[in-house]
């Protein structure tokens, strides 16, 4: 067997599979005509109206819902996270201050 023989067998098998699909598939004209039935326009109108009503209901709910009460803010307190100690380094002084430069040796 050569690769060309394998390719020919594969092409023949795919052609047969496509032919079987074509025999079982409904005709396009029949499928198109079922979408143009007179009853389907009424259903479309009903679905459109229901969607419009749902959108209006959501819009009304968003506009008329009560505002959330303001959060209570305690005064005079300071919140400290439980992991703040991890941010303290052993030499925190050098991180918070500028070093002094010795200007005696400069011209």
C-alpha cells in the first residue's frame, strides 16, 4: 500500500458519506417554505412583544428600585489589616528617610 492508495480510499469513503448525507437531507425549498408559513408571523410578533415587555419591565425595575442605604462609617478609628506586620522590614528607617550626604570632600 502506498500513501496514494490510502488517499484514494479516503476520498472514496468521504464521497460516499457525502452522497448518503445528500439522500437523507431535506430539500431546501421545503425547508424554506416551512419558515414562511402564515402562523409563524404571529409567533414572531408574540416573541417580539414578549421580549419588549421583558425589557420594559427590567428598565422600570432599574429606575424605580430603592437606593442602597449609605454604609456606616465609624469616625476616629483606624483599620489595620491582619497581615500589615509583613510589610514592616527590619530597617524601615532607611526606607522612610533620605540619606545624608557628606559634602566636605566635594569641590
